[in-house]
C-alpha cells in the first residue's frame, strides 16, 4: 500500500470527510431556503413584530452560503486537516513512518494534496447545490461567474491547508495546530479592514464567487490570486523544511 492510498483510506474509513461535506451541504441547502422564505420565517418567529424585507435576489442564497460555510467550513477544514498534517503529534507513529520512507517530505505531500482535494470537493459540491437551489427557489445565477468564483475559492482552500501544514511543522499537537492556523486565517479579514491591503489578501478569494455574480470585474481578484499562489508555495516550502529538520 502506497502513502497516497493510505491517506485516502484514512479519510474515508474514519469518515472525516463527512464532516466537511456535511457542513458545506447543510449551508448549501439552508442558505437559499433562508433567502427565499425570509419573510415567512420572520413572521413565524417574530410574533407581533412585522419585518418587511425586499424581494429575494438569486445572489442572496449564495451570500448566505458563503457567509456561513466560509466560517464553519474553514473551521471544519482545519480540524480535519490537522488530523493528517500534524504528523508528529503522535511520536511513536511518526517515528515508525519516518523509518519507512527515504525522505520525510514524502509523508507530507499526500496528506496535503488529499486534504486539499477533500476541501475543494466539499466547496464545489456545496456551491453546485446552492446554485441549483437558488435557481429553483429564486432565480438563475450566471454560470461563468459561479465557475470562476468557485475556482478562486478553491485557491483559498489550498492556501488554508498550506497554512495548516506550515503551522503543524512548528507545533507538536493537533490542538495547537488548529488554534494557531485559525488565528492566522481569521487575522486576514481583520487586516482586510484596511482598503489598500484588502485587494491583496487571500481571504478575498473566499467570497469571490459572490462578488463576480454581483458584477465585480474578475480583474479585481488578480492581485489576491497572485499573492495566494506565492504564499501557498512559500508555506509548503516552510512546512517541508520544518518537517524534515524536526527531531522527535
């Protein structure tokens, strides 16, 4: 059994992949439903309070999905990914695996790729379901904008997993890797409060699909994409070097 198959089996047999897909699919269904029936929901739970909201737009369901899945989905991604990328969290297992490979870095590559693939798959499936639900309940969304925006969101997923891989090379526990990675990833939107910096941040790509659907030019995301690609590569280099130099 090679390391790639081992990593796939680790996710499937432990059912960790279901956490990610479950989070994204839940908000993919509830997002368009909430947007389409907001007035009815408020009338049911608002009592004597009358809330009048504008007619729902097709992008409202997508906004609900991005807003909710972008936060809890990111948390699920980091938690699931830490189980794989924090290789040295169990010294006995790490020592066993390290003695079975020529270079320790070969342990890291399949874990990063498989974790990223599962995260991207959950994002893509969630977006497709949101797209279909919004079309059915509210109205259609432009296909080109949705596809391009989802691809940009996938680039952010790859970046987020690279952050986790680099952090896992510094920390020794899964819990430490989770909290440190979330601290880095959640700091990006705070930095984005500065308008001059926001257009360069990887976090801009997470909501790119909504921006493109609402008419934001695709060129506005080029700078964030370039920074994301460069940062992802740099973080993976850091992760590999830290992992190979670490002593158990």
